[in-house]
C-alpha cells in the first residue's frame, strides 16, 4: 500500500501508541504480581514477560523487558533477568521492606 507522508506519520504514531498501551498493561500486571506477593509477606517474586497480549498490537518483548526493568529500578526495586529464561525477571524489595512496631515506629 502506498502511503502519503501524513498517512505514514499517522501509522507510525499508532504503532508508538500501541507500544505504550502494551507497556502500560504489562507494567500494571507486574505491579499487581508484586502486590500479591507482598501481601503474603514475601520479599521477592518473578514475573514472566508475555510474548503477546490478546487485544494489543504485536510488540518486542525484549524492549518491553528493558523498559520495565528500568521503571522498576527507578522505584528502588532490585531487578535482574533469570538465567533459565530470558523473559523472566526477578524482583526483590527486601532492602526497602519496613517493619512497623505497635507504636507506629518504622524500622528499616
């Protein structure tokens, strides 16, 4: 199909927005996973980056993983890639876990 410059810009903008939508969805899934583990007093968890998400555009899972790791590190989580599967990330928050005493004092 022959695109005009305006149509090409519109299509490239759609692809960018689709990646943003996929990233937002996957980041939300990851944060839910972390919250679920934290509720049961775990200090770490694993999250597998999906190869595709139904209802969303095709995406590069390695770019998504890199961006998600950068985001989690900015939130002070320790993140590394699993040695067994390159799509699994291991997330730890033990170093930022706090204990609250009965009088409300926080202990690091």
